C-alpha cells in the first residue's frame, strides 16, 4: 500500500517539515523550503537476513590502485580501494576537475576509466586535457546529466575501474519531479551511483559544489553515504592547493596533500614545510614559525601578526588561516593573566602560504607572534614553537612532540620553545634518537612576557 504525503524540504540542508515555513529551523536560511512529492510505502514480507559471527575469518582486502600522484594517494590512505565512493568538494575553479583528470590520465593506461561531465561539453574537457598535455590518455568521455542513461551504460558490459561524476549537483533522475541540484535529486542520484559502484566494484568519484559557508552543498547525509570525503582548499592569490581528508574509512582522517598549480596542472609537493618557509624573512617582528601536524605529517608554517593602534571605536580583528574565535580567547588570556592590554589595538593575523590551521597547538606560536609585534622585537629566525594555551594561562603539552622537533631539526632550526611535559621528558631520557635541538620549556604565558623583556 502506498500513501502519498507531501513534505517540505530545505534545499540547503535537507531538513524536512510537514508544512511550509519561511525560515528553515535547522540552518536558518530564508525561502529555502520547497514542496516535494513523497510516497510512503508500507513494507511487508521481506527475506530473512543471514547473520554471521563477529569473530569470523577476514576476507583479504583488494590491493590499492595507485594514481602515481604521491600527494593524492597519501590523502586517500595509500591508494584507491575498489568499490569505494569518494566525494571531493571545493570552491569553483580551485582545480577539482583538473586533479581528477590528471589522476584518470595516469590510471587509464592500465585500467578502463570513465569521465562523465554534467557541466562541460566533451570539447571543453578535451581542451583542458590538451592544455595539460594529457590528451593522448585513453580516458572515455561523456557529457550528460541523465541518471538513467548513466546507470544503463555503466551496468552494461565489463565494469570500468574508475568513474568520475562531475558534478553530482548536475545529475537528474527523471523519476523525481524536482530540479537538478535539489536535495531529493542529489540524495537519490548519489544513492543510485554508490549502490552501482559497490555492486560492480568500480571506484566512484563524486565532485561536489560547496556553499558560501565552505560545506559541500546538498543534504548532510551525502557525506555519510560515501567512504571518503575530501576538501580541496586554497586561496586564489596563492599557487598552493591543499587536499584535505575529513572522512576516510580506508585511511587516516585530517590527512593533507599539498599541490602547486601552474600552467601544466597540479604538481605534488613532497616537502611542504620548505615550500611554506621559502619566502620567509628573518629578524622581522611579528613573525614566528609553528611546527604543526596535519594528518600524519609534520609541517612547519610561518605565523604572522601585526598589532597597531586603532582609530576606530571598535578595533579591527582580521584573521586568515586560523580560527577568529580562538584568537579572541587568546587575547583575553593575555589581557587577564599578563595585563597586556590589546583591546584598543587593531590586530591582523595571517598564516603564510594560504594554509588553514585548526589544531590548538598553534596557540603558543600566535601568542609569541603577537608579543613580538607589540614589543617590536623579532623572534630568533632559528626558533620554532608549538603548544596549547589554557584559560588560566598555562602552556599545555601537545601530541607528537618529537615528530615536530625532528621536522624542525631537518630544516635547520636550532632552538625550540615548547611546553613542559613530564611524560615527554621521561621518554626523551631513554630516546637515543631524540632531536638534536636546543629545547626551552615554557610553562606559563608569564614566561613569554619575561622572555621578551630580556631579549
């Protein structure tokens, strides 16, 4: 028995309501609620499920397919798994299609690869391939948005190895009344394609648009349906691009790959620390080098701060590459614990190179950069730092301290300002391979004030 029941769905977040309202209560967007036909089927019958024991024999995982793009394989967990579904999102023009076309061009020499474009014509894709000098690659192309035709073609004959859908927001299922890009269309098309990929065993890439908030457009359930979610980030004024994994069932999350965009496409950067510090100038106040961890790899970046007197009633706070809320918290700690009045100053903070940092370990580097700018005293060019700052003003230890120090030593840094950690000190006493770097322990933000006063 089928019951027809209309429902109203937010086209931004996918929230469902029984009646129309002007503002979505889930995401706060106005005029995004649209009516969608919804058929509720009462389930009966069905087959019994064959349950198995948890401690049964493990099936051998299939070997990973390498794209020979080192940074791309790293983010995917060491290669691609057959039957997996990967969602990649990013700003328009950031290089999503270019990256996937480069990966397909490499794989296609050993396996059958298909590129389906719903946004560009075949000639446009060929022009990009010719510009990237990969037009000879045996990649199969198609330009369509009709889901029924795509399913029929992929279900016929020998299954391909890799399929790219560019993009999922353009796909159209004719069994739904809504337009392409709506919540129901995106959800239904993605579900059908993922189900087919699992059944036939090919690797599926879904390219996704992102909203103004930086989230992949469409229902949130889309990220739960796929095995891997990748975000392609970068500033338009910088040639560097960051491929970040935020979900991966076959590898580490928060792993990143660094690329450089040039006239021949995207080139992987094997030593991003040296790249981000290449244009750094020493003996400049307001600059500090932070040793961070992105995924499983250590990475050194420059934190730049500028503190100037404000002529406005409300001082300006401009932050690029870091959390603005965390900067406000850090300024409050410096004000309350160190009597460092910065509330009447304009503050500009920048992570050089276009990288976005999210880990709290950058607190100490930001505080040092701020103090350096306020006192107009440069930080030693050979000094690296990391550590989390708590509300009482203490400097807290962070994970993988030795890994960070070894990366700094490899790049020629000779001094490190790090938190006090009893556990780390005990480990260092028995670690003959510990980094050969002059370590200075910082326990409280007061120590930073006295350090700069005696500089």
